[in-house]
């Protein structure tokens, strides 16, 4: 799995969907919210789950609500390539947040100035 298809990137780790031979795109199932009945799980196909739910309602007409679940496989692997270096000095660590704060302040002031002139 490439980092471009990652779900979450951390400093040293990347969380990705597992892909490859034998790994299903999704595993589908439903559970009745009225009783303890659950459908079997089906790989890569939601239709058998829908059929199961309809058959359950035919057997139990008052049971009409279900919780549908989709399971996917994930994998965490070490990040490839160099890890970005941490900022060395206080000035480097503070410059980004200070700039963002200044931009927010200027934007707020710019929005208030036209109202004050009227």
C-alpha cells in the first residue's frame, strides 16, 4: 500500500487499508434491533445481507430496524522515506502558529473596519 492511499499518517507510522490477494473490499452484515438475530457475514457483496433482512421481516413482521455493519482490514506500517526533522529552535517552532494567529487577527479586523466606517 502506498502512502498516497493512506488513511492516517503519523510521524513514524502510516495507517492504510489492507489490499491484496484474498483481502475483501468489505465484509457486510446486519443485526436486528428488536431481537438478537444477526445475518451471516458476506465478503464483497451487500445483496445477501439485504435478502437476509427482508426474510427476517417476513418471519417477524414487527422487526423492521437493523444495524448494518461494514468491516474493512487496515494495516499500520512504518513510514517510508525520511521523517521530517523537528524544528530546532523556539523561533522555528513558534513562527508557524504566530503567523496563523496574526492572519486570523488581521482577517477579523478587516471584517470589522467596514462596519465601523458606516
